[in-house]
């Protein structure tokens, strides 16, 4: 019977201990807040917010690589794009002054060192940073650069009238982030 008495005593002691802790929590609301379990939706929302913040930081950082280049590669790419733009403008002017309705340049495709770089011709979208740099540093430009591929798989630069150029979704997002 002494075992049963010890069990009763330990159960009653456990209840008394629990009552004391419960009374402390009831008296101190901050102690209860520390025990709150976050809902799965809040945790998921926090993760989404963190990833979005990381994405915004990445877009801003990648654009700044072009706005304030730290490598000669990017500076050379920017120079190559400017040279291609100037050549294109000269071709347009020459075509308007030397050509006529029947005789004129039909194709203004331009090859450039940037046309051979996989970061601009690949699917990772790096050309959009170069194009947005161009737009930001040449606000009076009449044409916007675009990368195009011919039937043989060769890449070249073309230019479209600025009014007809439509930014991609990524470019719109970058412009929004950089504009903040």
C-alpha cells in the first residue's frame, strides 16, 4: 500500500506544480506569448517574404553590376553595345540620305562581341541588365537593342524603335526594384 500512497503523492504533487505554473502564466501574458505556436500559414508567408526580399536584393545587385561595373568584361560589353548602337544609327541615316524607295538597305543586323557571349544569348536573361543599363544611360536613344537569332543559329544585335520596344516581365520587375 505504500506504493499506492507514493503514486498518489506524486500525482498530487504534479497537479500542484502544474497549478502553480498555470497561475504564473495567467498572471504574466508575456510568458504565454513565448509559448505561442506560429501557424503553418504564417510560417509559409514568412518564407515567401524572405525569398521575395532575397530576389529583390539579387535583382538590384545584378543591375548595379552594370550601373557601376567592377569588371572590365562588363565595361567592354557596354562599350560594344554603344558602338553597335552608333553603327546602327549611322546605317539608318545613310539609308535615309543615300537610298531611295527602290534602292535601300534592307537588313541592319549587327554582329558584336556580346553576340558570342553565352550570358547574353543563353536563357538566364543577363542581356536584359545590359539593355536596361543602355536605356538608363541613353535616355534620348531612338532605338533599343534586342538579341535575335538567325536561321543558322547565329546571334546578332538588332534595334527596334524605342516606342515599339516592350520590356519583358523580368525587365519590368527590375525597373520597379531599381526605381524603389
